């Protein structure tokens, strides 16, 4: 009886998973299709999935109209620095909060979760005033500081869970064998935390790479603007979008995140399996 009911149930699960994948992939596939369509097809009343006459004119126009390479370099610098700094700050904090449980650490964890519910609009004014006093308005380093503050709560919450998943008995065994506190952290705990650190850094990178609001408010000079801000320049004053070049530029903007995730996800899985074997 269970085998008979198991077949349809599993088929329904696969069907639901397929529908979810189609739902996620549809915007990206339509973006790619739009990026390669000529202007005549973009204005067609009967759009098609596959461009009938694919062209690279949209990409040429996008690079001619806007400084995409400079903006991409600014976004890359801001995202990489924000990810590294967020991980460097969050990792030791997460270890202390996970290993030394108290009312203070519980309250801190709760505050981290609650802080994610604050709207960005409530934060931008005090952040703007602080950066103005530090003379960091219209600078990438000021934007990086904001990205670190914005990513730190969730990064800390993620790493606390990874630290708690590492058995304390491993550290105790290393201590019994004569390893000092620092050596235990470096040789035992850090390798098991590597998948969590990589996943957290990836989250912080993607968050900073795709962020628009802070960059739009804090960066005024065109040569310092990030890629999401430059993408808004393809939309006219009356809301009319230059659809072809916008799709081409947006397609190029999504590639780094996809490539980085494709490269790192195998290492994350491999690190998790290695950690399971060690534990």
C-alpha cells in the first residue's frame, strides 16, 4: 500500500519542484532573451522566447551610453571589502555568543534578529549624518562601512548557528591532548567553520553587489557610482526604459553572482561533508 501511494506522492513532489524551478528561472531567461533582441522585436505585440534575429547591439549601446566597467569595478571593490570585513568581525563575535551562553548573549542574539525588521529608510538619516561627520560621503569606503553594518547582523546570526553545530567535545579533546586555546581554534574549530564562513561571505557579497538604496543616496559622483545605480540611468525621467540596453547591462550585472556561486557551492558542500567526517 505504501509503495502505491509513494509513487504519486513522489511524482507530485518532483512536479512541485519543477514548477518552483521554472518560477525562479523565468525572470532570468526572459532577461537573457530580451538582451539579445533587436529593437523591432522588443516592440512586437507577439513576443517570442527565442530572438528571431539575435544581436549584440544592445550590449554595444549599453557600454557606449554608461560607464559599466568603472561601475562594475566599484561594485566589486565594495562587495569584496564588505564581505571580508563582515566575516572578520562576525566570526569571533559568533564564537563567543555560541560558546558562552548567558542572558546577555541571548539578548544580543534576539536583538540581531529584531534589527533585521527595521526599514532601511529609518537608518539612512543617522548613517548619512555619521558619514558626513567622518567626511565619508561620496566615497566607496563610506559605502563599504554601511554595507558591513547592514550585513553584520545576519552574518552573525548565521555564524552562531554554524559554531553551535561544531561539537564542543572536539575542542575539549584537543585541550586534553595538550593543545592551547589558540591552536584548538585554528586547527580544530576553524576548518569545521570554513563552509559557514564561505556561505556567510557569499551572502554578504551578493547583498552588497545588488544593493541600490544606500549607494543611490551616498554616492553622487558618476565615477564612484556602483553598478545598480548606473543601471537606473537607462530609465528616463518619465519612467520610459531603454529596454534593450537595460536588459543587456542587467544580464552582465547578474553574471558575477552566478559564477561565484557556481564555483563556491561545491566547496561549501565538500567542506560540510569533511566536517561531518571529522566530527
